């Protein structure tokens, strides 16, 4: 992630400072390459974790759903790339761009929501004693309130003026799925806190951060767009910060998968050490 952000900044900052022309091709290539790697790693790691849960159906379903989110997100990263401007001028942020983007966002968000619900149900069935507290319900109500606000002030959404009706509906559906996912992620965060620590708890926290961060960024973008006058553009520094945040988001999903997969590595290492210790004792 650090390499991703540093390489992108090396292309963007000289332009923001007025030292060079906008190297948008290099920027787009860096974003496309690194973010596909991020989601590709998340996909591979989630599938590996899912294979470990052959005997626990709902946990296997949850990690397969997270893998589905990562796989569809790769398609989203590709169709969002500004590199298509080289083939079709004006493609980026045009109506076709928005349509293809949300055709990928909706199933990706659906996979994420289903995975979070499946994970919650898996731990609920085991009966480990995890419980959602009153403050969690208050936070969930607040998140749902933000969804209502976005629906009411939908003019600030990127597809509000799209000539494709399906694009406008897809964006609203995608936002609804993301909002319900953010609410469900609070349940996983509560489980992580009640676990008290460990790599599984860290993985669950990263899943929560991944979901909430995406929702917050969408909300910030909608609010900022509504604050602009017609024909007015956002400042270069605002665009810089938002672009950095959006490029960090996929890596958060990768961190979640990596921390969970690392549990297996540590377990295998400890098992090997125990076997080695038993062998030494037996030979002595």
C-alpha cells in the first residue's frame, strides 16, 4: 500500500505544485495496477481461508462472499480506469463510465453484505456469547439515518444526472447495500471487541473499517458536490486527498484477509514446534 500511494503521489504532486503537466496516464496505470494487485491478494487469501472452513458451512460461505466482493471489485477497478480515455475520449466520469461502474458496485456490495451477515450468523449459532450492545443499535440507527439523508439529497450523487435511468437506480441500490453492510459490520466489530484481541479480532476490525470507510467517502463526496456551484470544480488538494483515500480502501480489505490467513500460518508453526518438541523428548 505504501508503494502504491508513494508512486501515485510522485506523479500527482508535481502537477498540483504546477511544476509538470498532468501525468494522468501514469497515474491511472499506477492505480489500476496496484489496486488490482490489492484485490487480487484479497481474493486469493479469502479463498484460502474459505478452504479452511470446509466443516463450518456459514464461515465458509462468509469468506467465499468476501472473495466474491474482491473478485467483482477487480472488474470495477478496470472499468473505472481513466486509461479508457485513450480509446474512447471523455470516457472517464461520463455516463457509460458511471453505468459500468455501478453494474460492478452493486454485486460487490451484495457480496460484502452477505459475507458480513453470514459471519455474524456463524458466530451466533456457535453460541460464544457475543451480543450487540445498546450503543451499537444507536450507531446502526445513525448509519441508516445517513442513508435516508443520501436518498433525500440524492442530487449530490455522481449519477444523479445520468441519462441512464438504470445508472441512477443502481447507485441508490448500491448505496443501500453498502449502508446495510456498514450496519452489519458493527456487529462484527462488537464481536472483535468481545474477543479481546488476536488476529481474528484484528481481521474483523479491518472488515468493519473497509465497509465504513467506503460509506464515509461516498457521503463526503456527495456533500462536497452539493456545496459546489454549477460549473465549479473541487480544489486540487481535496481531489488529492480523496484519491489517496480511495486507493487505500482496497488495501484495507487485503489487510483483513491477510490477518485472518496469518492465523493458519501461526497455527501450523506452533504445531510443528510441538511435534519437534515431542520428538526430542521421545528420543531422549
